[in-house]
């Protein structure tokens, strides 16, 4: 089974506003997840500066021996990234789905404060459904 | 040319019939606007019940206008005068125009004679809203309750209308019930009319 290890959402200043892990691998405590989030934010920013070509939008995929990290940055600078098993497909599509859920259930919620940690029941419910659907789709192939 | 001649040309613009216009508005646009309404009112109040009252008042103004408009547009300037008539008017006509569908159910309260309930699985205004745990029983449906009160009150059926969450077994999300409690005079009049 292709596995998603964890999902992060970081705001435009690099603060972790959402973290969720799936399954036992790659589980981290709160401090570690915060560290990964701000590290990734900085690396992403540095990569934009160091890129030899102009118009670089930052790292989209990081491949390591034991995991892949797919990142999607929205126009406002909010970053969504998912850590998964090496070679997992369709992660870009999944990140777009997560982005869509974020715009729907977080940004349209009057009780959500911008740039603050996400605590929205509907977002959690719909995210769980989306991830499950993604797993089923992967199993079906 | 493809498509040429499909649109009828009118020499005089005044002869062109008026279009019916688009019947629906964007849900996103509404959701953002409603979210702003709630956020703005939140800055103006000290407690949750006050916020609910303000949302209800905002809805009341909508209800009053909707009644006027729909009586003219759908009912040929006639207005319902009986209790069940006005309730089904709210449940079907008003709901359809505002939310694009008929309300899920309309029931009579079992405990009290003067109570009626309109239930909805997922209220349109609540579609994207998660109420934080610390806000207790607060319900954004107060706005819809206000609309219902506006319609009823202006039709001559004064009532107290409130919105509640009702948990449903086996469902993650609770249902919304709009509770309508009519004033005494309404029931007395109904009894007189027979």
C-alpha cells in the first residue's frame, strides 16, 4: 500500500498551522514537526534565490532514500507539503485537493483567524475523506 | 460563419425582451460575504447571545423583503392567511428561492401545540462553517431563523424563531432544526377561523 506519512500546512511566515500524520512511520512529536516546517520554509526560500534560472518558484519535490516530499505553494505563500513513501504517484493532485479544502472549509469559516493554527471540524472531516479516497484510488490500480 | 444568425438582431434596443437574469449566485461569493457578516458582528458584541441576536436581526430584514417579493412574483399579490399555508410557503417557496431546494422536513412539535419545526440536514449558510468548541450552542442558522421570523412576522404571524443543532445517530454532523413558536394570538385566530 502506497503510504502517505504526514501532511503539513505552513503559513507565509513559516509557522506550522496544520500537521497530521498517517500511520506509524515518520511519526514525530510536536517540536520536531514545527522544526521541519520552519526548516522547509527556509530551504524553499533559499532554493528560489539560488536557482540559476529566473522565475523559480522553489522546490516542488524532494527525493530521499526513504521518503519523497512533495510541496505545493499557493499564490498567497501558504505551503502545503506531504511526506510519503518513495515513488508514490498523484501527490500533486492530492495537494491541489487539500488546497481546495483549505480555501473552502478554512478560509470561508468566520471563526478562523488568518495565519493561525487550523482548528476546523469540517476541514478535518473532509480531509480524512479525501485521503481515504486517494488511498482507495491507489489500491485500485 | 459558425454561430452567425443565432442571436436575433433587434433594430431598436427597446424591442429586445428583458432577460430573466441569472437565478443563482455564486456559493463562494455568498460564503465569503456571510463570513464577513459574522466576523463584523463579532467585533461589535460582548457575548454569544448578542451575536446571535444581531445575525437574527440581519435575517429579519431579508425575510421582510423576501415575503413582499415572493407574494408579488409567485402568488399574484396574494398572501397566505392560514397557519399551515404560510408554513408551507416558508418551507417550499421561500426555501427554494433562497437555497435552491425545498427544506428537508416540516413537522409539528410533539410537546407543544404552538411549535413547528423546519429541519435541514445541512443548512446552506453552515456549509463551510465549523463552530469552535468554546462557543457552545452558538448557531449561524440564527440568520436563517431571522429570515423565517421576518417572513412570518410581516405576514401577520408573530413568532419566536430559533435555530438548533440536533445530533443524528450514526452521523458525524448534527442536523439543523429551526424551531418556530407562534404567539398566542395567532393560535387563537386560527381556532376562530376553524
